[in-house]
C-alpha cells in the first residue's frame, strides 16, 4: 500500500509546536533572573518593552530577539517543508497567539510585536520597511498612533505589492490579532468601549495619564 506523504499532513502538529514555542515567556524568564515579576511592575505587560524599562536595555534587547525568532522560525521551517505562504504564515500566527495568550502564563501575556515582526520578515521582508517607517514616524506623531496606522494598513500594502492572496490574508489576520490584543489591555484594565478604542488607536490607557502609572509599549516592532 503506498504511503502518502505531504507537508500539509504535519501542519496541525506544526501549528501546535509553533503555539508552544510562542508561549515561552522569554521576557518574564529573564526578568525573574533579576528578581522581577513583569506582571507586577511597570505596565504589567510581559514583553520586551516592559523588561527594558524594568530591568535594562540589554535584557530587553535579548528578549526582543528571542521573541522575534518565535515568529520567524515556524514560517521558515514550514516554507522549507514545502508549505505555501498561507499555511506557513499561519504557523507564524500560531506563535504570535502563543506569545499573546501563553499557556504557561495561564492567560494574557505579551503583545506579540517582536514575534509579529519575525513572522513578517520570514514571510515578506519588504513589509518590514513599511512598519519600520511608521516606527520612525512615531517619534514625531506618537508611537501608539504611528503603530496603529502602520500595522493597520499593512494588509493593504501587502495587496498593493501583488503578494499572493493567502499571504495577504495571513497579514490581515496577524494585524487583527495585534490590535485586538492591544484593545484587551493588561489584567485590571478597563474594558469599556472608550478605553479599548483609546488603547487601540493611541496605545494608551487613561490610567497611564495618572501619576504612578505607566503606558504600555508602542504598537511598533
């Protein structure tokens, strides 16, 4: 009896592996090495940005690179296994979902920006030029607003570059997840419509305007 061998048969296992990889909270692990719990300091976000502010730039840079590899490696491996841009991209999305809602953290954790950047680099490096441009623009118009526009319009950029439909759909899903996670905020944040829209567009809570509170990281890679 002939043995059927196709990369798509292993795709569900790849999605699971990518999710578990994404769930590893590198920023929290590094912070704990310094005796810090990111969930209880700064913005409360378990990500490289909060680690940078709470522990140091070097530690944050290490976490950012590690988180970026979460999104990059599944896409590269899936592509080399023969999967198309849509299926390979979804493996990267699984890693971003794992980062944002880590099974090891028992709920919401990071925001997936570095992991998303890694995914985009592996899928189509040209798209990173767009998000990086808006990241630089954030110095003038504010990181939150620049990031919202940059990531929000990324699917349009993908289509305008003539990328495959499946790839552009992956980019749309990715950006929806990033903005949705930002709207969700951190534990204890207000979930009324006004607060969520403020976080989505300006990447800032009303609480961040009060003394002693810290705004979350900009929505940029």
